[in-house]
C-alpha cells in the first residue's frame, strides 16, 4: 500500500472517531483489527471487540477530537502524531473529573491489510490527561490496572 493511501485511511478514521461515528470507523477496520491503547491498558481484537472498545471510549470521552499533524511511513506501517482534545466523563476511571477539556499529544501507529486498517496502537500520556481533568493519575491507574500504583523501584 502506498503512503498516500495509508494516510488517507488513518485520516478517515480520525475524522470518524472525532464525530463519534462508530459505523464509519468500523468500515475502515479489517475484520481481524487489533486496537491497543497502553495508557488505558486495553487491547481489542476483531470487529466485535473493536466496536465495543470504541463505543466505550466514546462514552468516556464524548467530545473526543483528534487532529493528525504529521506522519511518516516505512512502506508497511504508518505513524502519525497530533493532538487529541477530550473531556473525561463517566464512572469508567473511578474518579470525578473537573469537566474541563484536556489537550494531549498523541502518537498512533497503524498497519494495513486488504486496503483496511489492520492495527492501531494509540499512545497518549495518561498523567497529562489526568492532570488536566483534575483527577489523580494513581487512582485512575489503580482503577484501570488494579494493584498498587507505586513507581517500580520505589517503596
């Protein structure tokens, strides 16, 4: 797949997600799509899991907007970077956010198959999102990952 087509698919997905248009987003995804969001500790595999993950994400961030500001590729995968604006809402994270819209840098890595997006790795700084949302990163991490939120190597 050429670099123009890869970016066209990534940009179309960004637009669909920014409109919270689940059907439009799903049309861009390969049936075996893998969506990984390390900051949230989630991995969704396959169409049904991706649809559920996106619906849950849109419920938590109903005004999500992402702008892709740059990209690069190696002929097989595409990386994009930009800014996400989003307001944390709802009970998913175990905190009561301040209702302010956060603005965080994002980095996305995509792979492709059959002229569709086969995988997306969505990276953002959870601490920055939490700070702007007025919530404890430790509490959110505990809700998402369980256990303790101590920094490794510190007691």
